């Protein structure tokens, strides 16, 4: 049974969410504060957390939870604010939903996030591209021996592109393989993660946008040709 921790300061709202999730077959329980969430997150599959908490900033909670491992994280925001969603994705969340979207869509997104959660051995081979090293066992990315801090989904996205560096990977394929979804309106999530990866790798040349199709690894990994002239 899939285990969900609901982090919600409003007791009535938390109880209603836990009840509804249990009706959908989840093993759900609630926490009212960020501190309680950090103490109770070790044995759950997904943390569904409000960004409005009484004791800690929601983005800080997200970062702390992500530092602890690969548990799926979904934020709940009060307003349909694009910037806030971008910030929470940068902080390590797998998805961010607006409370007014309704329970049915929230459950669908929870299902999608849990489907795309992968074990560490889903990527068996280490990839090395001229200074860029992607280690699936340690879930680490390094560039010219410098460790690059990436989130779980950033790692999966980069690995998926680097596994076939000459190939263009469509947005639909990326959504299916990394995010477990083919919802077109969520594809902006890809753009956010690509932008973050480019910044962390220090160059837009590592990941190239192929307009109307998807993405591929750029030429930053290629060994420059030397002149024999």
C-alpha cells in the first residue's frame, strides 16, 4: 500500500485529505508542522506538503526533505502562481499543485509521481562524456571532477538525454520516462528542470532545445578537434 504523509497546518483540512486518500487506497497520515514532517517522513512513499506552514518556510522544508533522499515530494500552493511553482520545483519537489484544482486532479498527479519514482538500479550504467560523469549508483553528477548538486528528477532527465547523446528525445518521451505522464500542460516542468541543469552545468551548450520536438545533449561534451595543419 502506498504511504502518503500529508503536511497541513489546518487540522480539518488535513483530516479531510487523509480520509479521502484512504478511500483511494492510500495509507495516509497527517503532520501539522514542518518539524513533524521531518520526523515522520522516513517510511513514506510521498510527502504532500502545504507551502504555508507555521514553523518553517515551505521551500526550506522541501529542500530539507530532498536532502534526506529520493522520497517523492508534492507541494500544495494556495494561488496559481507560476513563479512559486518554479521555485518549489527548483527546491526539489517532483510536482506542485494548486489547492483549487480539486482532489481528483491532485490524486491523478500523486499517482503519476509515484509511477515515475524509480529504484536506484533503473539506470545501471555509468555515463562519461568528456568531463561530465553521471554515476547511477551514487546518483551523482560531476563535471571535470567537480560535484554538481542535482535533484532526483534533474538526475533522471540528464541521464535520459546523456544515454543517447546524439539522439533528440521528444518532450512526450521525457514526460513519460522521467515524469511518468503524457499530460501536455505539465511539460513546462521539463523547461524548468532543463533551465536549472544548464545553470548548474555552467553552460546552455550541454542541453540543446530542438524546437517543436524536444531536447538532446549539446556539443559541450565533445572533444574539440585538433588541427593537423
